[in-house]
């Protein structure tokens, strides 16, 4: 229900799962344990494409995803986002595009 476009499409759930796995692997390889803010990285990986309107370039999808993080994520998952820097998660969503 969080996805604006095609949760089972190209940028849907399976894509998010791959991004989450690769973000974790890259963080391990590049920065090592404890060097990155992992909770924020994981949330950004999970939310980075939620604002997509299509599977094309969609140049503003990072901003829409960031807005959703700031406006809705804490309300949608309060038990999992306590202590998470949602402003940083939003910045990572903006930056990825």
C-alpha cells in the first residue's frame, strides 16, 4: 500500500528487496561494521522508490519518496522508526536519483 506505482512491477517489492540486500553488502565491503548509519540506510533502501509514478526516468520520484518518509513513515511504522533519523533517510531518498 506504500507504493504509488506498481508494487509488483520493475521498481516494486522485489526491487526493494534487492536494493536492501546490496546496500547492506556494499556497506559491509566499503565501510565495515559500525561505520554507517545502518538503520537509516535500510529504511532508505526500503523507501527510495515509493514515490514513483512510472518505471521511466520519473525525475521527481526521489523527492516524492522523501516527502512520504517525512510525512508518513513514522505514523505507518512507529515501533520500527523510533530513534531513526528520518530527515537523513529522506535525504538519502532524494540523493539516490
